[in-house]
């Protein structure tokens, strides 16, 4: 498991995972088309780790480019982050999502098969549980897609289950992320959305830095302690370390296995706003508006299976998530575009 191909490695979660993989001694090849990221993130990854990686700017749907990578490097495993992730856009442009995420993964898996690379760690999401009937969410809960983005994750999971059944050489770990937030403690890499953020944490951070005026809190009348939505926020460095655990585990587990990566602890939107304002020592103006269609009241993981089987658990708490986000945002007010 020496050389790992990281797809989407210039992105938010990919860049943090590259740091942890390099620190652990893996050699990395990153393939990314930079449709939602900046190559500068990879320079920073190398600066933090003090190691180099090889970067190929290419689309995972480009079969020839992938063939070239698998021919040039002796790849042992793939960590597959590349994908589009905006729920609203996926509703408006489903074909874009099926092409990029599903077709992109099929092209990647075909290239892997051709070059006899059968180990893959895939970025799935808690969205595959749809609207869960109870909490906390366990891996054996029923799966459902509630939007085209979620459907791409579900389809890719099913493809990996089918591959595992078709040929015992395939070994896939599906990591179902809950809500990744935070940034590397160096303040050098973090989340840098292209447009106005859809997600809560980058939105709050951009309000605090003055790029956005005010946070709209979607719904104040949920059946939660303070009426605002509750989610399982996980520090991106903890999440990145979950991929190390998955890679060391993958060789011992044939077939396809899914794990929740979350903390098991839910926080409300108002708790998040308060914690961020305290860490940044800045006010975060907000107003409570109508619910966002499709949002669940609460969502949090049962992370026991990952602890038991992968020996992984989240270690960083809310305060670190906030401090590290603020360090990244205040040191890079415009993200990577300085
Ligand atoms: P991101 O957009 O920051 O990173 C994705 C990277 O993939 C980007 O660098 C982008 O340029 C690249 N990419 C996209 N399509 C590509 C293609 N066809 N070819 C090559 N590169 C391509 O997103 P992220 O937050 O780091 O998410 C990484 C993965 O985790 C995604 O698959 C996402 O769906 C999944 N995920 C994210 C979250 C979250 O809240 N951030 C939650 C659950 C799952
Ligand atoms: N949210 C909000 N305002 C925003 C963005 C998000 O109130 O501008 C809320 C959202 O309703 C949910 C929580 O914050 O309760 C997390 O939303 P996010 O989009 O970050 O992640 P999701 O859980 O929807 O994937």
C-alpha cells in the first residue's frame, strides 16, 4: 500500500487527507481537474508535510489520462474524492451529476480493473440514509436517495457492492461522511467554496470575516432543543485520518464495507453560531428564515462500527473545529485567491 492515487486531492477533504497520507509515508499521485479547487492547495499540502507529491491535472472521465497514470505509476490503492457535491445544482442539472460522479467513477473503476488495482476508498455521504426513521444512524439502516447528488452516491455504492460480488479481488471501503468542517491547524489549507457557500460552516466563516452580511438560519421551529437543525459536525483532520484507517484495514477485508465517519454528537445551528463567534471573537449576525426544502431536523451518526473495525474515532471537539476554521479564514480572507 505504498503508492496511492488520490482523485479530487486538491479539494477540501482531499487536500487534508493528502497531508495525513504524506505524513504517514505514502507516496501520492493526485488527479484533479480543478473544477472546484486551486492547485495552490497542493503546494500548501507539500509545504505542511515537507514532502512532494505528483499532480496530474485531468478529468477522471478521461480514460486515456487515467491509463497513462496507471501505466506510469505502480498504484496500490485509490482514494476517490473527485465528485460534484452541490445538492441544489444536482436538482437543477441531474445529468451533470450522473455524468461527472457516476460515469466518472465507472471510467476510474475500468482503468483500475485494466491495471489490476482493486483497492478503493470511496467518499460516500450520510445523505445515503435519506430521511432516517431513527437516530443515531447505523450502517445497516435502510438507504434512500432524496436528491440527484445523493442518488449518485447511492449508485456508486451499489456499483462497488456489485464489483465485490463479481470478483473477490475488489476491496472497497465506503466512508459515509457526516458534516465535515474545520481546517488544518497550520491555517494553510481549508474549505474554499467557489461561489456563495451552500454549507453552514463556510457561510458562518465568511460572515465573520465580512465577505457576507448575515447568516440565514433555515428554520427555527424544528423539534430540536432550540428549534434549529442538528447535525454531526466532524473535524476534517479527524475525517482525513479515517482514510488512513480505511487504507490499513482494506487489505484484511475482502468485499465492500461501509462505515460512518462522524462523532456521534449533534450540534444545532445556533450552537454552531455561538461557538464560532466565541472562537473568532466576532459577532455572527443571523436571522431565522423558512426551512430549506429537503432538510432533516436532526442527523447524527453511530460511529461505533468504525471504532470497532477500523480502530478509528474522532478526537477533535467543537472548539477546535471553530478555532481552526477561523485561523484558515482569517489568514486567507479570499481563500486561495489572494
Ligand atoms: P471539493 O469540491 O472540495 O473536492 C472535490 C474535488 O474533486 C475538487 O478538487 C474538484 O476539482 C475535483 N473533481 C470534481 N470532479 C472531477 C472530475 N470529473 N475529475 C477530476 N477531478 C474532479 O469537495 P469535498 O468537500 O472535498 O468533497 C470530497 C468528496 O467527499 C466528494 O465526493 C463529496 O461528494 C464527498 N462528501 C463531501 C461532504 C462535504 O460536506 N464536504 C460530505 C459528504 C461527502
Ligand atoms: N444551514 C443554515 N443556513 C445556511 C446553511 C445551512 O441554517 O446558510 C443549516 C441547515 O439547514 C442544516 C445545517 O445548517 O440544519 C447544516 O447544513 P449544511 O448545508 O452545512 O449540511 P447538510 O447537513 O445539509 O448536508
